C-alpha cells in the first residue's frame, strides 16, 4: 500500500515546471540498484542506480538504459595466500525483477546493430525503479551466433574487440532501442565515455530524418548531450586501436556523411595524428555541449587533463563544470536509523533529504537513543563479519579448530574502522599497515581496543591491486592483528550496507588528486559514522574540523614514498591522540558525549548536501534544462537554427 501510494501520489512537488517534450535519457554501462540485480562493478554503477532512484523520488522525466549481463561482474574468492579468484555465476533473468518488452503479437522486440557487416540482435528488458523505467539490452538470444551472444556476458569484458562490440550496443544499440519503443528523449546524459557512440547515432538518425548536414546535426546533438567524466587517472581512460574502429565503422561513416579520418579525428586530441588511439572520453566531449566532473577538485584535475582539447583558452576556462556526487539516502540508511529519523526529523525526510532545516533537527535526538541505535548496528556488523568469515573458512577447507575461533574475532564494543572500496594502488588500502608495530599497539590497547574491517575487489586485469590483496591477507594472518583485523570477501551492495551501517569511522586514503569523488563515505555518514580521509574527492570540499578528520595537509607530492610516510604518520597520530581518546571518553552514563556531538554535527551539515536529491537538482538546473532549451532553439523550423549556427561557425 505504501508503495502504491508512492507511485500514484507524489508527495513532493517537482522543483521545476514539467514541460512538453522534456525527457532525459540516462546512459550508463552499469547500474547498482539492489542485491538481486548484479549489473554493477562498483562506485559508478551504484551512483547510476542512486541517480535513477532519486529521479523517481523527485518525479523527474528520465529513462535509464543499460546492458543486461548474463554473468554480470565477478564474485571474489580468496585462496589461503590471498590470491583473488574470480567466479562468474550465471544470472537467471526469468527469476529477476525484469520483464521482456514484447510487441503486439507477443514477440520480443528486437533491435539490431552492425558488427563488421554482420547483424547483431538484442532484445530489451525492463526494470521499474519506482516511477522510472530502465531498459536493458540482451544479446544472448538464439537469433545471434555464439560469438555475438557472448558480447553481453560480462561487464567490462577484458577483450578489446568484445569491449568495442559492447560499446556499440551501449551507444548505437541503446539509442535504437529507445526509438524502437517509441521513446523520444530530448536530452541525452552519458555517464562516462562507454556510451559515446550514442552521440554518433543521434547524428545519423537526425540526418536521415531531416537531410541536414553533418555539421548542423552535430551541433544540434551536441547542444542536448550531457557528458559526465568520472576518471582522474589517465590509465582509466577507455581507448581503442584505430584499426579496430576502421573495420567496425567502415559502413557507418558514410551514413554519417563523413570520411573515416574525420570520424577517427572525433576520438583524438590531434585529429591529424594517425597513430593516436581512438578515445571514447574525447569522442564524448566532442559530441557534448555540457560536460561535468564529479567534485570541485575533480573539475580542476579534469580541466588540466583535457586542456589539450581547448588549447586556445586558459586552463581554468576549459568548459568542464562539476556536480558533486551524492547518495540516495533512503537506500543507504539502516532501518534502525531511519526509525530514529522518522521520530525526530518528522515524516518525509527521505523524500526531501536535501532540506537543511529537516537535518538540523538531528541535534534534538537524545544522545542515548542515537548511541543505542548506532551500537546496535555495530553489533550486527560484527555478527555479520563472523558469519561471513566462517563461510569463507569452510569454503577454503580450513580445520575445525580455526573455524571455531571465529567467535573470538572482533569485539562488538570496540572502536570500529572500516576501509571498503575497489582495491586500487592509488586508494592505498595498505597505508594503515605501513608501520605494523605502531598499528598493533593501537589496535591491542587493553582498555581502548580498536579493530579494522576491510573489503574490496581488484579488477581482474589489475595485477598490482591483486598484489595488495595478498599483502592485506598476510596482515590478516599476522598474530599481532589476528583478532582485530578482518578482510571480508566479495564486496558488494549487501556487504557495503552492513559496513556503512555499523562503522564508527569510515576510512579513505586515496593519493590526492586521484579520487574523482568517492561516495561510500557519504553512505556511512547518514548512518552516523565519522569520516577520516585524505584531502581528496568530495572530502576536499566537505571537510571542516568539527565534522570529521583530514589525513595530512592536502599537499600533492612528487615522491609517493615520502607522501605515504607523512600521511601514515599523520593517520597514526590522529588515531592515538584524537580519534581513540574521543571515542573512549565516556561519561558516568557510559556515553561518549563529545563523539556523539561530532556525529550529530556531521549528519546535520553533510547529509543535506552530499545526497543524490541535491545532485539531481543541480543536474536539472545546470545541465538538463539548459540542454533542453538549446535543443528547442536549434530544432525549430526544421533545424533552421542548427543550420544557421553551422554556417556561422
Ligand atoms: C558505494 C560503493 C562503491 C564506491 O565506493 P567509493 O568510496 O566511491 O570508492 C563501490 N562498491 C560498492 C558495492 C558500493 O556500495
């Protein structure tokens, strides 16, 4: 009944006036929505899921499009020596909350794209996310030969040719699917570069419909394309061998009305350099009139990284703005904490979580209630970890005696630090282990015990990250850390939920300025955790001494060894002199008054800002609506506006 009323009676007045024709298509390679839909690998997918959930709450006219992966992303198992094994279980679409889109005769609706002269088909599944629809393409169907069926098997396939086929489906296939379903979006949002071919397909269709020139169609499409970049690290950028593009786009370029060198040039810094690889992020930027990074700091980093595309303007004028990421609060807050919010913030806080006045009422929650709720969640986390550890040991064939010892691991009352995210070298999961003796002393203090829980997957092709996991597992076996440190395998939405709900301290240690934004800390804060991070990503704009802690001085270093030395020492000092004493400074009632005060301040000031509702409102105001207005201008009178603009240019 509650859900029906949510669908039919939006409690929340739209923050913009709905207009005819205003419809956003949201493109992402992955969507992290719920445990039973494993269509994500990590932060990017969870962000896309939260984007659609908040869009539903806010009544935004948006439609999501993605791929349906037969095996999704891998499950992580660790061998006794910490070696990561990747397991790809098969998804059973018929037992997932999906429905197949069918035509009037009951046949699945198919779209097709061209792979080197061969037709590739895909059917379309639909997921309902509250009021928003998400459509997913699936190529694993009898109409395709096996090598084409395999294109939608795995998220981010490591084979470059398969990956290109995936991105042709992600771009061209998904635009075709939308039109085939009779959906006509006016604003196209590409979340990361994987979907950049969508811009080309829009140009092709526009030319076919109107007969206007490539240049005019390019301008019209560009005016209504929004592109979000998530990478700061050049190695994370999606590139293809130009020869591969040539074979796959030989038939396509003439349909666009351009030659192959011009098409290749759209994916290059220097279009006349025939050796330069074809870059999807550059293609996306050359096809988008609205570009954004995902935090304030990330804008500066992106402007520097892409200045080469706008060489005639100063770096700070490179047209990349920012919308700092946020999280969908109702999805990430624990049930216990949500009940507390219901009682003290009033009803509907979850539909209006960017309201500062609502969050200021956090200060009125009685200390003992807030602390009691938080302690209950920490206890649940400890129980969850023991259960998972036991399962891990049984799977590994560990001796019974070792399995029985699991109940001595972790302490439900100890100060609990959590580090959980994708394992990557720049994120420095082992920073806290840099001086093992000093750390052991902190963890094993008999009256003020501290414990660390860690989780994260390494990308299957990321060997240095896999090495880090091995090191971490060595520490987990070290006698000094045995009962105070655990690594939980197979980090996913479920594990993430337990961790963010039960952590006292959410630890983040990226090497500045590599973290584009980061969102897991925001999930922890809505549950009352305190954030401790280097001055990177969203924390660079959020940190204030009364809300959490900053590791280091916010400097960037040329020597990584030196940086690790400085910042790990800083972290140990913080733990020894500030964090641990504050947590264990208990009054006669057993409550850590000053700690609770800090929790409240952090929730009060950070929750209303770092959530997905605020993020969506900024996208609408700064990107979606302006893109829609541009489109209207260029589209009038048979695209006369676009033609005039192209002629003037
Ligand atoms: C939130 C989340 C992430 C992203 O965490 P970051 O701090 O942004 O790196 C990754 N994986 C899962 C399962 C998550 O829930």
